[in-house]
């Protein structure tokens, strides 16, 4: 049976900021990863760090109950997608190791 799942490359990074430690990961297909230069990776990492600092350095806006529900559902959807992606990667690895 042909392997129809694409292997993804994960670049994990961590940095300490004035607001605490920030850790994240960037995901790429093999082709995307091979086409990147270190400065591209550094730029993407810094954009994530800057966005996080912008979020944590400002007070949270007051949300209505409806807005809170939408926000929570969005977070659930994001985590569900992440879990699905990780399960797919796990299946690929398990298939390769038998």
C-alpha cells in the first residue's frame, strides 16, 4: 500500500523574554523545509515571538459571554486539528517501524 501521508518537519524553538519563556514550533513539508534559509527560519520565529509578546503585554479586552464561547470553540478546533496532525504523524512513524 502506498504511503499517502506527507512527512512534516517540526522546528522547535524556545526563547526567554521579559514576559517569561516562549516555546513554539514551526511545521513544514520536506520541500518547504529544504527551500528555507536560516534567515527565513529566524524571521518566522521572530514573528511568532513578537506576536506572543504583543498579546501578553497588553491587558485582555473584556469579552461578552458569546465572544468567550466563540474564542473557546476556536481554541478547541485548533487543538483538535493539532491532535489530528500528530495522530497522522504517529501512524506514519508506526508504519515505518513496523
